[in-house]
C-alpha cells in the first residue's frame, strides 16, 4: 500500500517571508517543511527567491495580504516608473483614480517604448494594482466619514 500523499499547500507571501526570517535564525528547512506542511524543495525554492519575495513584501503599498504568487510585469520599465509615480503621489496624499492611473500608464508606455499600441484597460489597471499590492483607498483623512460638526452634535445628543 502506497503512503499517503501530502496535500497541496500554497503558502502566502507573508508566510514565505516568515519562513525566510526563520531560515535566517537557523531553523532547518526540514523542520520548516514539516511545520508548514510543504516539501523541502518548496523551502529551498523560497530560500532561492528570498530577495524577490522580501523585495515585494517591502514595496507593497498595502502589504502582501493573501497574495501567494509573484507575477512578472509585461512592460517592466513602464510599470516600474508608473509605480514610482504612484507612490510619490500617494505619499503627498494626492487621490489617484483608475482613470488617472490608466492615462499615466499610456503616457509612460509611449515614453518608454516609442509607440502607442498599449491600451490601459480596466482589467490591466486591476492587475497592475494586484501586482504591486495597491488597494483602492481614500487618502488624507477621507477614510473617516465623521466630520467634526457631526461628531460634536452626536456627542451632545449622547450626553443628554
């Protein structure tokens, strides 16, 4: 009778990052493979790609979340410049819509590749955001719907 097969287990990038940290602490690959329910070759692959995994986790605007794989960009030069532009604006608390992101992508594509065959569709924008860990968040205090007058009014009513 054949031994039971190990179930297929895909680790998230957050778990992979944790494994890299544990490997640096000196924990063996075999122990980590048993702990996470993966093969030793998976741990070796994670160790081999440690720089890429850590680089992605660090550069993510909103953290790696549930993401499990790293995808390569089809237009790496343009996407790298677009991501830098995005992070620069986001750090200055400038709201960036999907339409603005698509327009800037088209502009950068022409600058980088010299033609206008690129179409920054909604699907491309969604996938770009996934590749770079960008969530659609409001910036500059817009996340909080309570304004000061409304809060004061609510507080006064509550105190009555």
